[in-house]
């Protein structure tokens, strides 16, 4: 079945904030298929996910129990795995140090 590329980020947006086992399944799929997802879609997912992490962090800092932008703690852990897909290269680049030649 061929699906329009935009369905990837649309499904990701839909899953953010959900509190269900489907979040883990969706994140498993993203992790397994990340390299096959077109770059524009990955950038959109990254942008949306970073916005959700920011909102979720602020809600948690304020003690909100009923407004979690990434779901419960277990759901957030799944999103952390997706975040690691695009955060890892930047983190490795920062550890190299030194000057550019």
C-alpha cells in the first residue's frame, strides 16, 4: 500500500499526547523506518516533537497532571527514543570539539 508521505507526520501529530499502547507501536515504526522517511517529513516530525517536548516540560514544571503534551511518563519515554534519532548526530558533533579545517 502506498501512502502519501505527509501521512507520516500527520500520524505522528495525532499520536502526540495520547496515552495508549499505540504510542509505543507508532514510535517503534518511526525508529525502524527513520532512514526511509523523506527528509522534509523528518524535519516536520522533529519540529513538532521539539515543540511538544517544550510544552510538556513546562506543564510538568508547573505540576500539571491533566495536561501532558506527550502523554504519561511511559509515552514520553517512547517519544524520547524518536528524539534520539535526530539528536544523536548533533550530540556527537558537539563532542568532537576542535576547529574546522
